[in-house]
C-alpha cells in the first residue's frame, strides 16, 4: 500500500508539473514582443545616428565599435536564447563606456603632446597659420558677414562659422575646411543681404561675438589663393596670406618680414632661433617623452617624494579617523536603550548630504586666522591656512567632518546584521564590553566594511575637489608657486600640467597613469589582506 501511494503521489506531482513546463514554453503576450522590438529599434536608431556623426568626424575606430555594439544588441535581444547575456550586456556596455574607455583614452593621450595649441593636425595648423595671416587684396569684393556656430554647439566654445553673402547674392558657410554653398530656401537674410539665420547654425549676438574676439582674430576661411577674413561685425574681405607654406622645403615664410619658420617640436619656430614660435601647433605622437618628463623634470623630481608621503598620510589618516569615529557613533546609537535614535542618526548624516563645494569653502573660512569662527570661539591666534602643519591638520579635520557620516551609515548597517546571540555568547564567556568589541564585533565588522575602506582610501588618495576648494593645495613655502604644503599628487599634477598658460593634457595623462598604478597596487594589497577576514565568517 505504501509503494502504491508513493507511485500515486509521484504521478500527481508529475501531472501538476507538466502544465507549469508548458506554460514556461509558451510565447509571451503580443504587447511584450512589440515593446521589445520598439526598444531594439530605438537603440539601433540612436547608434545609427552616433555612427553618422562619427563618420563625419572621421573617427573610424569608434564607428567600428558602435557598429559592433549594434550587432550585439540585435543578436542578444532579438532571440530567446542567451538569457544571462540579456542581463549582463547593459552592465558590460556601461563598464566599457564609463571605465574601460576613459582608461584607454587617458593612456593613449599620455603618448601625445595633446594640449593648448596642439589640438589639430599639421595640415590644419598650416591652413590656420596661412588663414590668420590674410591681408586684403586690393580691389577685392566684400562679403556681408554674420558669425555663427553649428547648431547644438556651445556659442562660447563651438566651431566658428562665417555666414557669407557675396556681391551677387549667393550664400555660403565658411569654416576651416573652406566655403560651402547654402541653399537659399534654408537662409533668411536682411535688406542688405546679410544672413540673419540659417538652418543648422546658431547665429551669435554682438556680445557673444565680442566674447570670442580672440578666437576670431586667428580665424579665417581658407581659399585657393588665400582666405576670407572678418573686418568689423558685418563684413569680410578676400585676402592673401603673408605667411606662405613651402611644401618642398617644409618651411613657412613671412613675406612681410622675410623671416623663415621651420618645424620643430610640433611648432613652427624661427629658423634663426630668434623670437617666439607661431601660435598654431599640431598634435603628434611623442612616445615616452611625457613619462620621461614626469620622471626627470627637476620640479617634479624635487617635490614628488614630499607630495607622495603627504598623499599617503592624508588618505590613511582620513580613512582611519573617519572609520573609528563612524564606528564608535554606530556602536553608541545601536544600543536599544537609547531613546530617539532615529532623530540622532538623521542629524549625524547631514554633513554627508551637503555638497562638498559648499562645505569645503565654509570650513576654509572658519579656519581664517583673523575672521574665522574657530579662532574667534577658542580665543586662539593660529595661522591655520598659512602654516604648513596647521594647514594639513585643518584639512584632516575638515575631511573628518565630511567623511564620518558615510562610515557611520556603513557601520550601522553592518552592526545590525550581526546576530545578538554573538554578543550574548561573548558575555557568557566572560568578555567585557571592550573585549567584545575588539575580539568579536570588530572582526565581523571588518568583513563587511573592509572593501569599503579600500574604496575610501582610493577616493581620498585622489580627493582633488576638497584640496582645491579648501586652499588650492597651499600654503606655498620658499617663494615658489609649484608645490603646495597640502598638495596631493592629483592637485599637484593639475597645477604643473594644466594650471599654466599652455595646458599639456599629455603630461597630465602620464602623471594620471602613474597615480593609477600606485592606487591599483595599494588596492590589490588591501584586497588580499581583507580576503583573510573571510575566514571569520
């Protein structure tokens, strides 16, 4: 009887399981399929638009990557197979776009001279030099002119465009690539023929043109015999260049002064070595020159060890102090006997909710020697921001106030996940409160927060925002303005590579690569150490 009942029960289970299997195999409702294909079509349309823009910009490697992403989306989501990949693909794409690509791009920049004055190719630089030296041709016609930028670009930084009307009433758009005719139906012109609006362009106002006067002074539209140059706000002339490129000798000659310029270091410099180079340079590969500069530059070499030691101390002290304060407060407010814990916890996380660009400036003003709140309340006369050691202490205090709420939140969550029986067992074994915290609570707590401490260290190792807003890395001792007493590697690199009159993004990228490897090695060692804590579980 028992075996028959068992067989009967198995049959009933199989009978009940069969409809469930059939239900799993049925097709989804029609509206689900429609929504799926609409989303796929939308994603492909966006990628198609991106591909078109990349083709126009000539970024063929990015065109291939965008096309590959489109094929992946179509292959993964158009079928009912590869179910795990349907969930993993968005994360992989975001990791590629937000983590891997910026890293690869930074490394690639570190092998170039990319920076102010070195943003375009050599051919474009030659065209710009010739166009900017254009002088009027006697008896040449004048164009009616308006200044614009391509639609969608920022009027303060976008590519300059001349909207031109010739004496015969024909309309043109002039850029560094030359003249392009405009369809009269897409243009609106005033009584004088001057273009007031055109499809695909944003016309600049007089004040916006004024703001870009420096850019316009170096801008001209290249032509076969010279270029078209602005004169005033509403006219342009055809001119001939006074700086002429000789392709055979690879030189540029100034026809007004007779001076010859030769190519050297991605710039055209005077052949006789007297005088400044021409302002337009070009982008080129420089190999390991940026890394060599970072390692051999006297300023970099003299300050590197000093800044590196303070950088480690700042990150380590910040992590330890914020963790200890956050943990102690979390232990205090984890006691069920304390009334109003929710209110206190809400008040303690307020510093974490305030933006750093506000709190850093407020704390900086509070540490002012003459008018700051701290000296006024305590009656002290400490030069917090003028003395190197006091400035470092002030920065650590500020970062402690900014960072402990995060550790408080993390430790509170971790403490609430520790079973109460653990504390009871420790008390039965005769452990006091401090021994319980040290030998029981802390190991269990570090299992949860150990990786977060490493992440906090990496963040504070590159905490550029706080240092720059608080005191810009100062004070500067010894009459120099390159190495500040509270500088981190990231703020120091910013000042050396980007803070000068000619920013060098290539050098900044090389220093960023050094910082990446330093943080990566520290993080790797930290994760190896925290892995040992897993045995506590």
